[in-house]
């Protein structure tokens, strides 16, 4: 959790996982829960705040993970071709010395 200088909880980091992957993010709370003294904030309490304010359901998270997995699997099937100068196309062979580019999501 993220706490401001007045000892108010202002954001919560969260992670959702299933067998196919993980999603994570940070939720900025709608209002700081300043009426709860920081030492009294338990994990159960913080999770209850998260559940109250986080708009997504488990089904939506599962669908997002499944889509990302499908997109990644599809991207792995893509093969680059280039014009060989003679009116045909050929597979672009990757340069083994070139660093692998990260996949953006």
C-alpha cells in the first residue's frame, strides 16, 4: 500500500493470478482512509477497501489474462517476410547477435 505524509493510505498495489497468468496494477483510493490509524490497517481491511473500489470482476480479469495469452501465442506464430528484389518475398532470418525485443502489452 502507498501511504502519504499524513499517514493516510492513498493507494493499494494489487495482483490477480490464475493458471494462465497474472495481472497487477495500483488502485488510487477514491478518498484516503484517514479515519483508520495506520497501525490498525490490516491486510483484511486493505483488501476490503480494494474490493469496494475496484470495478473489475474475477471473470473480467480471467478474460483479460486469456486474451493476453492468446495474443502472445498468436504473435509467436508471426513470421516476417521481405521483398527479395526479384518480385518475390522470403523469410527474414533473425540476426542471432541482435537482442530480442520485449513484447509490449
